[in-house]
């Protein structure tokens, strides 16, 4: 039986990464699902995540979950999201 990974909590429990691709310039970024779940909440839908491209500042990127296979390791950068408190 297979299950569709739709929420950040489910992706985090299965140790998935979230890959975001810019529709304009095809720039890619990867995040740990657990990191995103700690900021946005475990019930948040992966499809509802919004990201702005750091290269072209284009529109919302498309976020997709994927599992890093240990037999096919490739070098990649995994970004860590943080919350920043505003001064004032």
C-alpha cells in the first residue's frame, strides 16, 4: 500500500526532503521537511508553500517532496529556514 505525501508532517515522519523549483529560471533549492514543519506546522499542505526565487525573484516556486536514496547519493545543498523577529 502506498500513501501520497501531502503534508509537511507526513513528509517529516518519512524523512523526506522538499525540493522547490522556480518556474522562470529553473533554480532549485532543497529543504528538510522536518525544518519546514517546525516553522509552518505539520498539517500544512506541501502544495500551499510559497517561495520566492533568490536568483530571479520570480513567482512562486513549485514544492515537491522526494526521498534521498542512500544508494544514489549526490552532493546537494540543503537550506535551513529560520524565523527572524522584527526590531521595534
